[in-house]
C-alpha cells in the first residue's frame, strides 16, 4: 500500500477496503492495483483525511451498516471538492441524502435466450465516460435502479425503459461530485466470475483516472 500523500498534495484515486476477499482481489491485485493511490481499510476511514484524494471509491457490497456512521464525513469530503463514487449493493439510500433505490428480481440467465438484450444503455454519448464504457461492458445483470432522480442528478447508464443504473451529481455537493451506480463489478471481478465486469472496471477506472 502506498503512503498517504503529504498535506495539500492530491492523489488520483483512493478506495475503501471493506475487508472482503473480493475487495482484496479487485483493489490490491493486478490488473487494477495500479489505479489506486491508496487503499483505506473501512475502520480507518474516520481517522483519515479524505480531502487528500481527488476520487474516493466505495466498492460493491461494502456493508451499509459500517458506511452509515461515515455519511457526514463523505458529504464533507464532497463539499471540499472530492468525487465520491458509490458502487452497487452498498444501499446508499440508507446513508446518503436524496438517493432513491428500487430493488428488482435479478435475472442471471437472460443471456441464454436467443437474441437476448438486457437493455442496458449509455444515456449521454457526449459525456466523457461514454468514450470508455460501452453498453457491452456495462451488461451482466441488474439488482435495481436509482429512480426517481432529483433535478441535479444526471443519468449516465439506464435500462431500455429509462430507469437509471448510474447517475452523476455535480451540483448538490459542489464543488465535489457524487457518482452512484447499482452495478456491482468489483464484487464479480474479485469473485472471479462475470468477465464483462473486468472489462467494465478497466474502462471505468481508466475514465476516473483521467479526470
């Protein structure tokens, strides 16, 4: 693990390690370890100055019970200019304001049907993320949606019915940014199944590392 940057020195991306094997595999092992300038064990977050980091990622399936007491710290981090990225199955509706989550039955076998299309769509083709993340890379299965959105939340990835799977909010937490998704690539990559999730992380982390 790299040393935390000195005061006023920004690093690119930090991530929280919730203590799960799939977090360890995704964050600390190749091919993605080099994307992270710091890995912070979740119990160390309260004593960590998050403003050192331009981007902080909360990986898939980090326990919402442990995230809830950190809510004010995360909101202060964004108010100081940080970009908070919240991944799937972390239930941010329980610990962040103005986040709505609606769960759904997950179809793990949709791809077995002839001509199947899960219906994932990249909404804003002018957004910088769309230069990296493709529909194919964002397609494995769905756990839920983020509708309804507030007026400051812009949908980046959606279902074919327009239900949001990832939004970006650059206004409510200005000058910081909040990105929330229901997709869970860190879990699947770190658990060694769902190859699309590896492709997604490669593209998604590349985009985050560029700005």
